C-alpha cells in the first residue's frame, strides 16, 4: 500500500521583488492592500513532495 503524500503550504513571507511594482500616488495607503492581496495568494500555493515543479 502506498503512503499518502500531504500537501504543504507556503508559510514564508513573500519577497516583494517577485511582485509587479505599482505606483499609485493618489492613495499610497492602497499599497499595503496590494501587497496583502499578493501575500494571501502566495500562502495558498501548495507543494507536494515528489511532484516535479518549475524552480523560481
């Protein structure tokens, strides 16, 4: 019987270098919301050991 492989989530803080930079001078406070949305998406990326993946 094969072992079940569990998925693991990314729990690291996302590096902002990989996110497109937005310049929005009218409301600079929206930048936190922008990066929070990216971080939220990033932590929902799952990896499965043994499954091929493309390196970043």
